[in-house]
């Protein structure tokens, strides 16, 4: 029971981070008026915030491995609160941009910190499902921004809405301090201080593992299409290119949340029961994205409603599908560097999303603005990413299997399931499950 309470507290911190990430999206018109900012400037808020988020992943992972989930969740939460309070009080555009940078940094600390708790508090067979549930539950932050935050914004104004979001973040920090612990008592190892050179060498070692690369290519190829669609180009595409009203377009996007919940549970169960088939499932998800976009973009005229709904359904599966990448990182790296590994994986989808967003914007601008033809060309940028990601998965999964036959790894397990005789040397010794690399490889079934 304690493990679920700790996990739920961490997930609440993630919900608050998603709320902070998406508040500007639902308050865009108010932001334009408050800061006297044209649409082009407002779009830089999104790009800059997510760029900071992506580029902070490796530093956040290194800090996570050094200080643990509790400290990182508290620090990230305080940074988020500072960013939201700044947004609430300022009317200056440069200060608002700085506030969104803080939100990006705090957001970067949160998700991987919650993921690091999962293998320390749950048995190995539960980890894939709980990892998926983490991603699913976090999406309720988007619901909070779209419903109560927006209602408060309309009823009480900008400052009240953003200060309320900041207060929720402060509550999360207090709960984290009171409830969250990095690992069961006696199973956590103190990480020695190392030089910058050795730290960077550790990052290189983590990246050298095929399972880490497999996780990055997985995250890259499954997540980016949904991110680009939901955060920037989806609504303009559905309204200006496909001729839908804003209300209808928004309704189609709400389908995404339900799909992610159902798909996430199914993917979590599947990957837990069939770990050897994880990369096959990833390829199916990427392939389905390629097919549905090819069908939509090959149409010479606007797509029927059912096909647009199907498009959103298919790309939404990529959200929980991207979480499989973190599972590859978990089963391919020792627990002592899990934060670094998951940070590297998390960079994949977000960095690519930034590139695709900017490239599409350039294409649309060069072709004269929003139109059916300009969007039709701009969306084809995605196919280059899928080609790279699919090839990357096919190449790296073979490497992960080869290295698994010769390299043993350590996977931390909760005290309740620790191996007798191991990790029992006192409070400074970490309980580990030491097994063959075949059982812990990123794409082969474990022997537990």
C-alpha cells in the first residue's frame, strides 16, 4: 500500500507539471492581450518552453541519479511554482518568457523523477503497467488546464488563475516532502561525488548501450506526431485546411485523451506479459502512423470526418507507445544511472517535435500561409522522421540482443522482493537483482 501512496504523490506532482505546461495553451488570447504580443511571438512561448524541457533532460537525469527522486521533485516543483507566480504577476513580455523558461526547467525535472520511483517501489512484472499509468494519469493535468483553470481565468482573471495553479504546485511540494521516499529503507546507495570528466564519461557509457538508443528511437518515432498536432498545428490544420469549426476541431482533439488512457492500459499489460515483443509493438505503432497520414495526405480534397477522427485516434496511441522507450532504458541500464538513461530517451521525441514544428512553419510561410495545399506539403516532413526512427529501432534492437548475451546488469528491486543474501550489508547497500543480461536485455523476456 505504501508504494501506491508514494507513487500517487509523485503522479500528483506530474499532473501539476502538465497543468503548468498547458496553461498558456488555453490562455493564448488572454496572453496576447496582456502582453501585447502578436501570434508569431506567442508561438515562441511554446517552442522555447519545450526546447528548454528537451535540452534539460540530460542535466536533469544526472542530477536525478545524484540526488534522487524526492529532492528533484521538490526542486522541480519549486521552480514550477516560481514560474507560475511570475506569470501571474507580470505584464512584461520578457519577464513572461523567462517565466515559461522556468516552467520548462521544472517540468523537465518531474516526469523522469516519478519514473525512477517505479522500479524501486514495485515488482519487476508490475513496472511496465505502472509506468504506463504514470503517463496516463499525468494527462489529467491537461484536463485541469482546459476546465477549472480556464473557468477561473474567465471568471476571476489572469492573476487569480495563475496564482491558483501556483498554489496547487506548492501543495504538491509539501506532499512530496511529507510522503515521497526514494526507495525502501536499506535499499538505496549513496552516490559518490565525481568529477565533470567522469560524469560526462558516464553519460557516454549510458548512450553506448543499444537499449538506450532503442529507447530514444522509440520515443522519437511514436511521440512527435501527436505532440506537433496537439500543441501547435492540429487546430490550424483542422480548421483552415479541413474546413472544420473550432468547436468541432476541439471536440476531435478531446478524443485523444480517452484513446491514450485505453491504449496506455493495453500497452502496459502487453509489454509486461510479452517483453520480447516490445519493439515489434513499437514498429506497429509507427507503421500505423505512416499509413494513416499517407491516406489523409494523398486525398486531393478535404478528408471526411470519420477519417480525421481515425487520424487522431491512431496518432494518440503514440503517446503511451512512447513510454515503452523508458522501459527499454530501465531494463538496459543499472539503477544507478537510470535517470540519465531516461533523460536521454525523453529528449528524442521533444527535440524532433521542435524541429518538425519549426520546419512546418517555414514551409507554410513559404507557400503563402495557412491553406490546404501548404499543410499538405508541410505534414510530409514527418515521413523523414519515421524513416530514421524505424531504421534506428531495427538496428539497435539487434545490438541490444547481442550485448545481452555477454553483459550482466543490475536492476534495483524493492525490499519486499530483494534477493536473499544480496544488498543485506546494511543501510548503505542497495538491494539489487543481479541476473544475466539476457534476462535484463531491452528486448528479451526477463527470467523473473
